[in-house]
C-alpha cells in the first residue's frame, strides 16, 4: 500500500513537471515581436532622398517573411506645400526591397 502511494505520487509529480515544461516552452516560442509599421518624416524632398534605406531592411529583419507591414514616407508641409504629403505602401516583409524601391521612385518623382 505504501509503495503504491509513492508510485502514484511520483507519477503525479512527473506529469505536472512535464505539463509545466511544455507550458514554458510554448511561452518562449511566442515571445517574438514584430515591427508592423514605420513612418519616415522629412522637411524636404532632398532630406527624404538622402535617407539610408538599408536601415529599413535592418529594422524588419527579425519579422516573419509573411508578416504584413506598412511603410509611410511623409513630406511635412513647408513653404512650397500647404499640407503634409503622405506616401504609404503595404505588403509582406519578404517584399521589403520592392516596397522601399517603389517609395524611393515616388520620392524622386515629386515636384
């Protein structure tokens, strides 16, 4: 009888330890954060042209390739503009090069 209680107690502890371990493992896997949007603001077209676009790829490198992202470029109002101009593109992290390329071309074409 005493051996039976010890065996049941030991098995119970092993089951609880296993459950706790799997919960901790599952929590660690889900702690990854993702950057989903970015805004770049500038006072002039030249300031936006001179932005280091490679830093954007660095910022999003930890994202899952299928993560939806949004990148916006904002030209702030100034002497030649009454309102802010906002260019925004959305897509997947894996397409970051395409998105930044389109934004650079859009900035180049601004008057």
